[in-house]
C-alpha cells in the first residue's frame, strides 16, 4: 500500500478498500498538481532549466503538496496495519515539514553556488526530514518506555 501511495496519493487507499478517502486524495493530488504547475516544473527541472522551473511554480498551491503526499503515504501504510509502534508517524511528518521548507526556500537557496529549485531542493530535504523525525522518535521512545 505504501508503494502505491508513493506512486500516486490515494491508490493505496483504494487497495485498502477506503474508496472515499482514496478518491478524495486522488482528486486533491490532481488539483494541487495542476494548480501548482507541478508536472511542468518537474520536466523543466529534469532538463536543468531551474530558473524557468522557479518562474512556472505556483508556490501558493504547491506548498500543499508535501503534506498531502506524505500524509497519504502514512495513512495508507497505517490502514494496511503498519505504524502501530509509538510515534511511528514522526519520520514522515518531519519529512513533510522539511520538504515544505525546502520548497519555500527553493527560489533563493544555493549550495556551493548551485540553485536546486522547486524539485531538487525539496527532494534533498527528504533524508534530512526522515533523519530528524527518526531521531526525535528515538528520544521520545526512551522517555516513553
């Protein structure tokens, strides 16, 4: 279910039999994708046209995407029986936060003079979010048990 939700938010829910939730997530995915110009921004970024990708990005819409995306992944995983351990949601929740921050700073942030733009900088934020979330979860689990 997790892998189907990674492919397209809502697919994992459909496979879990959560049809209304799945259809709503798929609808929201398409809405945010179209309104944020996400596919065009992805193509421009893969072609190395970062400044053009920045100009085509509708940040007001695209900022919804990370939370929608990572919530759909987590929720499908949880509905399939995963995530039963305490604070298991923290790595994906922090990933959504860090990816959103990466998106916010993507028009101006550079690493060694390289601007990564609205696709690559948020993607580079994924391991940071997973790591911070896992670390906080580990700290909380010590106090929890």
